[in-house]
C-alpha cells in the first residue's frame, strides 16, 4: 500500500500542511516538530515527490552510482566509465534523452548506503548502480534487500558492479561479479611456483565480501600446496588503504621475520607494504617479494613494477552503465562473472637462498 502524506501526518501527530512545510523547507517549523515528522517519514518509508518534471513519469532523469570512496581509483574508474555510458545515452526527449549520473560517496558506511538509496528512491531515480564489495551483516543484507525491492517496484533499474547478488533478492537487473577467488588463487600459485613457502597476507576489512573471497582464494592455493599452518597468524586485516598496508607489514614481520613474500589485499595496500619494507632496509624483491590486486594505473609505474591481478574495472563500469540504461541485455540468469588476469612483474622473484 502506498504511504501518503496524510499517513505521515497521523504518525507524527501534526497536520498534513505541517508535513508539507517540513519536507519543502519553505516555512519555519519547531525543531521538535520537524524531528517527529522526519522520524515518521523514515519509519513509514514515505517517498516524496521528486522534481516536478518526474511527476508525469514513472522515473526521473537521475541515476545514482554508489561508491565506497571516489578518491580510490578502484571506484573512480568504474564510476567514471558508468557515468560515460549513462550520460551519453541517445534518444528522444529533453537534452537528447541523457540521464544525470550522481556519484554517492558512502565512505564504506552501511547507514549512508541505505540513506543514499532512500534519497534516490524519493527522487524516483531511473537507475542505481552499486559498486564494490558488500557488507556481510545479516541485518544490513535484509535492509538492503528490502530497499532494493522497493526501488525495483517503483521502476528503478538496479545493477551491481563488482558486488555479488543479495541472497534471495530478485530486484536487480544484473550483478557483475569479479572472480576475486580465482584471481587470488592464481596470484598465490605464482608465488608458490617461484618457491615461496612463508607468505604473509594483508587482508581488507573482515566484514566485506571482497575481502573474504580474495582471502579464500589465497588460502585455497596454500592448502593445495600442503601449506595450511599458521595462516591466521600470517594474516592481518585492515582498511583498503596505504597506511593499513604499512602497519600490517610491520606486524607481519614481527610475527615472522622469515617471511619471503607478502600479498596485499589491493594495490594501494601493496604500496604501503613496499614502503614499510624499504623503511626496514629490505629490498624488493631481493629480500622479500610483494604482490597486490586490481592492477590500478600506478601499479605498473611503481618501482619495482607491482605483480598484481588485473580486474577490467573500466569495462565492468561501462557495462554496468549500459545495463542500467537498458542499452544492453542482462546476462543469462542476471549474473555474470568477470575474469581476473595475473600480471607477473618485477616485484616478485624466487626467494633468496640461505
């Protein structure tokens, strides 16, 4: 049942006119009254009318692209590619039929992720693209599934890019997932082939799907090689940030000074690991090898060039944009796995003898 302005007024114990004043912001309202109205809006999930131009249509010209951190090239590349496809749509209508793509920076906060989706719902967004790994929290998963279902019911096209589909949710148009497990396994197999047996791992945040999948691939390679001891001790979790790589590397060296290689959760973390090793007077790869993940643009220009796993971020973002605009048919079953390619460079080498 559609929630009306009168329903919000009844819940907040005010008149419909007061609700309208709070939502439009065009008339002074007591702070306590305003708080009651906004609380009622959230509790009832009331959808405000969007821009006047959208009132005659099911959706507006707005498309939301949710990212954890737009300053991170991983997200910036995907968002930029998606925005190019969304803004370049051809067709009839005002300004040639293009859509306005808005990048929403969540900072990794699950609350902000839900807030942005609510705001996009209220604006009758034509589509929403969610990028990057998902939070593995049952309450958040349930809230996300409910929110995406409401968006889909209102005509919003929902596309996931680099994120696995929600369990039991059929609200999405498509989910483009990266082969994080396979890529991580091939990366560690590369180090094992070189002769490494004592490998430290700098993981991302423990509660993220990307972190878990990459760590599972890494450990699967070790297990296949008969190396399954000390893996918890040789794993340190932290944010996907350079400082995390630096601090975690120092901790790994403290735990096991005999390490011959370090695998980082992504290329940015790997740069922090390299800095920590240099500050300890260690040579890369002469004393210790380092590998990353994602093949971000700077990885090939690092000294030495970084061994990593290439994810086709631009291609994935562009495809997500086309799917969001209905310019490309969804993959069979709505899910497509995008391959990951090992990029073996000079930051990894056989371990030093002796």
